[in-house]
C-alpha cells in the first residue's frame, strides 16, 4: 500500500473511531477495522451489525457463568 493510501486509510479509521465513540458503541479500533474490511469485501453492514449485537448478548452471559463457576483447587 502506498503511503498516501495508508494515510487515507488511517485517517478514515480515526474518523470512524471518533464517530463510534460519540455514538458510544464500545467498539475498539481493531474491531472497527475488521468490520470495515468485511464491508469492503461485500458483507452486509446490517448482517455484521446483527452479529455484533448477538456477540454482545452472549458475552455477559458467558462472563457471568465464569464468575459463578467454582474455581479448581
């Protein structure tokens, strides 16, 4: 990737990350970068949003299950 394209990509990611923070999405730069790349590959943004929502629903359940699980001696 040439330097101008790399700078443009970095600036675009910075803008998306800033918007993400304003909207309080909780998505980090890496996750946003992956989502952008998947959109550029042709994945549906709506489908990706549904996946993110589903993963968020599952995460609290799995973390609370880990907290209540007895620890090994």
